[in-house]
């Protein structure tokens, strides 16, 4: 990958709007509890898409809030959420999302075999909710039409709330993957 295309913004270089976004990320829900991947570099700059968000704080504030909602305030199980995020990482070949969310996925109980299947795009699950969630994400990521029979089967298993949450999750993480690609931001050099 080429060098990052945006300068990394350290806390001492932030204006008031950027600082608000920085504080919401570095001091919000993502920073609470066990950290499965580092949010900040040793210089205080934010890793991954979070550093990009600082460059457009109006959008960054909305994006980080949506991401926080998806991660911490939906009815999706942690496993389902991480399966979906890792499907996006595979679809976009996103090094950062793979790096960050394989660590979270392991903590959520995804096995090395399941992680390998997610990387290969061959994930299946005996759990009907996980399987239906993965199928919905595959439809969305493949930009395939969901016919009435598939919609009914997915809706019967997942319910409308989960379908909306998963669709929003796929859109959000697709946006992050596109930002990461455009601005050449990969996984951090060091691991947690």
C-alpha cells in the first residue's frame, strides 16, 4: 500500500470541531472496557478511519456516532455484528477492518476456522440467525436483488429490526472501507 494520503492529526494540531470528534472517539464507548485493537498511535493520532474523520469533522461526528450506535446500541449479537463487519472487510479487502475486527471477533468467540472462512468468503453457520445474517450481508455486498422468497425467509428468521440494523452496518462499514482505500490507510504497524 502507498503511504497514507492525509497527514495524521495529533491532539495538539486539532481545531475545536476536530477536538470534539477526537474526544467522542478516544473517550467514548470505543475506549471503554477491553481494547482489542489500539485506537491511537503513540503520538495520540487516531488509527484507521477515525483519523480520516478528523479531516471532515462535520461528517466525522455523524459517522462516529453512527458507528458507535451500530457497535453498542443495536439488538445484534456480538458474533453476528463481527461476522457482518468481517464480510465487509473481505468484500473490500480492507486491511484495517480485518485487523481490528478479527481481534474483536476472536473475543466474541469466532474460531480461527470461522475467521479463515470469513476471509475466504465461504462462511456458514449452523446457527440460523448467524446464517441468515451472513446471507443478508452477502446479498447486500454482492449488490444482488433480494427476491420476495429470500426476503420472507430472512425476515422470518431475523425480523425487520435486525434487517435494518444489518443493512445499516454494511453501509457504514462499506463507507469506512472506501475511505480507508481512498486515503491509503491500512492496519497499524504494531499489534495490541
